C-alpha cells in the first residue's frame, strides 16, 4: 500500500500517489476501453487509493470508466473526488463545437456532450447528482470547483468568482454540512486563483494543476506557506506540466497542454542532464519533488495504460540520492528554499 496523508483539517486520508483520471477520458487521443480499464486496475493493484475525475474529462467518459472499475472494490477503501462548475449538454444532431484548450477542447473521441460553465447554486447540486449517476456510485468524498481561474476565463474572472461565491460555495457548504460530501475545494490552473478563492470561503483543499513542479516554484512565495498556516492541503495535478517532465525535452513535448517553447525545452533538457548524472528518471524526480512540500497531500499523475500506472507507483517510491537535489539547486534549476525529499518525505 502507498502511504497516506491527511487531507487538510478533514478526517480523510489520501494516498500520496493518486490517480488523475483525465487520461482515461481520452486526453489528447482516443483510448480503448480495455486500456482504460487496465490503467485503473493497475493503479489499484499498485496501492493507489485516491482517484480524481471530472465531468469535463471526455465529457463524462472518464467518470463512467472510473466508476465501472471502482465499483469492484469496497467503497470505504478509497477516496474519490470529482468536480462542479460545468454541466454537460447533449449536442444532438448538430456537429459538436470545436472548443479551445481553455474551454476543454483537448479530448478526442469524447462522449456526445458539450461542457458549459455554470457556477450557480442549482447547477452545482445538479452537477453533483449527474456525476453520481455517471460514476454509478453512492457517494463522492471531495467536490472541487473546476477552473474558476483567470487562465480559463480571462477578463470575465471577476464575474465568475461572484457566481462561485453566491452559488457554488453555498451549495458545497450545504452538501458538506449534510454529510453528502466530506470536503470541498477547487481545481484550478493558477496558484493566484487558489489565493483569491481562499478569500471567499473555507476550503479544505485545492487541486493545483502544474504550478508547483520541477519547472515552477513561484507558489513558494505565497500560496504554499499560506496553505500550511491555514491547514489547507494541496493535491498536485499535472506534476509533469502536462507532459514534458515525463517525456523529457523531445520534439512535440507538451507544456501547459501546448507544444513547449524553446525556453522550456532548454530548461527541461538541463534538468534532464542533472538527473541523468545521478541515474534518476526525470519523471521520478518530478513526482517526488512535489511531495516534499508539507502542504502537498497527494500527487496525481494520469495514466493511459497499466504500464504507466505501475510505472508511476515505482517512480514515486524509488530511492533518490540527496545529491540530486543539491545539484539541481547549485545549477539554479530548483529554488534554494524549496523543500526536497531528503528533508520531508515521510
């Protein structure tokens, strides 16, 4: 079993390695049913007991696939999170719209729905019930407000946050107070978005996608110490920055769901060289680095095959030499004040 950590001030214990179910929602490319099933089953057999999904992922496909596999296991043996903030509308006879990356247009062969943002009170309750039906499960442990950030909404973010404050947050408090969920938070793409949301309500956790990684540590300046002080946990999504910290600096490597630019490719290549000098896979360093911060409860890479799921479990438990981190800091590839695994990985 993979060790667990407490999620914020709740009684929930999440495995340090979780399973991000975006990949089984056909992220970037269609995935057949057998491969999706095998990925979830391999994560379970590797000791993973925290699973995260969302209506957006494959427009319902991820929730359906994940629920089909998790129903084989006792419900009290794992923690499950999903998200609110989008409702799925059937696109009917028309051609499905082509969505931008920020709108969620990164899933191939998705189900015949279109996601529409709605942070209202009623939509939040409906989204929760719809997710339970797609999952085929009796409960969801953690609900996260999805993509309430400026990266997604641009100049409209202030309007969206007002909807969150008057709608989604009220609904989530009701669900938590009634015992329908154990915790709530937000899943966003910016550390600054977490800090803005903390001004609106009492969050248990944040799922932060990619903003605290081997490539980026600006969250050390504000969000992470603030979370430690408040007892709020970070679930670290996209620990590979949507690809490049797993693939390395190869042609076509993705960063932030887009092809990486020359500066990012160069920085990753330099990190790779330090890792290679210590015989450490880049992906192992990426996973273990984020877990060294005391605010981080779990890291949740995706997996689109059994091999990838088993590999993630092997990488997160592989012993790494302390000199790796000191060399990365000496090369100014890692901030000097960043906690590293030899200091905090218990």
